[in-house]
């Protein structure tokens, strides 16, 4: 039992060491990217079966194939609502 308590204390200390402001900001960015992906994927006005959303170096990237310019406009509205001032790069392509 003493060993298990020591291992738990060591793991908690290590967790605190790894919880830097940069790590927290990165985690918040990843969470925001997933929130954006969920909003786009569940919106009945758009269909992006190849939707990819990621977060790297402070920027959210949205990629996929859209069918109409109207879908692009709707996605831009969703991005503005969900992401606010967070930088977002749209890499969306029209299916021809």
C-alpha cells in the first residue's frame, strides 16, 4: 500500500509539472477545434463528409470538400460563432 501511495504522489507531482500555461493553451485550442468540428458536422445545412479539423501552433485548420459556395458561407458563419478571435485557416475545396 505504501508503494501505491508513493506512485500516486509521484504521478500527481509529474502532472503538475506538465500542466504549463502553454500545455493548457494547446489543450484549449484542441477542445475548440473539436467543438467547431461538431458544430459543422451536425449542421443540417452543410454536408462535408471529408471534414477534417485540427489545431496546431495557435491556428485551427478546417479542410474538406464542399458542394456549393453557400456551404462555404455557412461554415464561415459557424467558424465566427464558435472560434471568435482564434485564427482559423479554411482549406475547403469545391467538388466539381
